[in-house]
């Protein structure tokens, strides 16, 4: 065999090794999704798999079952912006005091694209949001991000799987953090709610919704959210109960320290929970007849709608 043939075979062997090595470095298919149950979140009822390529922003690790890298990045940066906004709303700067689940380095955000559930929910350390499009208009999702991130802020202060606040209160402050729903704007709107719910136990009184099980069977749950909205505005309006977000934050810390919600509410808001419950419709009627509800200038300045 001549030298040229040996050299040609040597070059062919080198080329073959290079091609095999290149194929290993540049796979034609992505790795399979992460399907291990509980592999990325344990404090929620959802153990959905993801595509194996989470995106990490300042405060969030963004997972998804189908979102592109661009969409995950856009959602993560938007969630960063909204989380900073909620911290500013509470004048909160002590990030070292947040209590994440011990397995979390950051909060998780899961973008649901293919599961049947249309979900917007917060759990300790994790938020789920359904975004079906290949991209998303952030203005259309602003309220959902703000609402769920306000819940997440409370989770991080309380540092527990189950929040200690009553449902009406935690949903009210999350709606407030989202800028309000603004469906009950006057006495006529309130009276319409009362009339429509008079046949239910407690007549649609929002303060009776301490637990999820307290929503009357067959009642208008989204409608309750409109009343939670105006109750929180009343609490935090200088023309209403005249309390401040500092009082809300103090209540969250009371929950962290194991205080009963009704005790903390009385301590921080200057009225017993039972008295507030009994008087709520009279108080709202007086408030709405004299002062249209407003959102604080601080929240308004963020351009939330």
C-alpha cells in the first residue's frame, strides 16, 4: 500500500471522528421533558412536566410545557418588574426576610400552554399562569401577574404552605395589588349584589368567606371578588376605614408568628372581625354614597388598569 493510500485513510478516519463528535455536541432533537413528579415544585396540586429548558430571571425560574425561550424570557422579565412593583407598593426592601421553600433558590413561574386547565394560581414558591399564544401582550396579562404576585408576596412573608389570612382578605389585597376590578362603584351596584344574593346563607356578606368552603353552594364566586375589591378599597381609603398597607404587612407578619387572623385584624385595623362582618353593608353603603372608591395614588402611578 503506498503512502498516499495510507494518508487518505488517515484523513477519512479523522473526518469520521469529527463528524461523530459533532453529532454528539449538536443533537438533532432536544432532550425529553422532565416528567419526574414533584421535580420542580412540591407545594401545589400540579406536577406538570416541562420542556427541560427553564429560563432564570432575577427573581423567577420560568418553566413551561410549550412556551418558546423568547416567551419564557419575556414572562420572566415581566414578572420581575411586577414583583418589584408589589414590593414598592408595600414599601418593602428587606428581601433577606422572605421565606422561600428550602428547595427554592428563586420563585417558580410555570407557563401552561397545553394542559386543559385555564389557570392563574399562586402557591408557596410557585405561580401558574395559562398563556396559550406563542407570544403574549403584557398589557393583557398585567392584572393576572399583579394579582398572583401579590399572593406570592404574602406567601413569602408568612413562609408557609397554607396562608393564615381569611379568603376575603387575601383575595381583596391581591385584587388591590392588581389595581382593582372596579365593578361595584356606587350604592346601586352594591344593592344589586345584595338583592341577587339575599336568598343565600349570610346574604352575600363577603366577610363571612373565611375559607373556600364558605362560598355558598351555587353562589356567584366571581361576584364575591367584586365585593372583596370594594371592601379592601374601603379599608385602605382615608375616606373609609383609613388604614394603610403598613397595617396589611403587619398582619402578614402576625400570620408568620402564628397569631389568629381575627386577633391580628382587630389589633391592626381597630375593629373586631365580628363587628366588621355585622356592619359591612352599612359601612359600604355610607362609603359609596359619599365617596366613590379610589385606588391609592401610589398604585395609580404604576398605570395599572
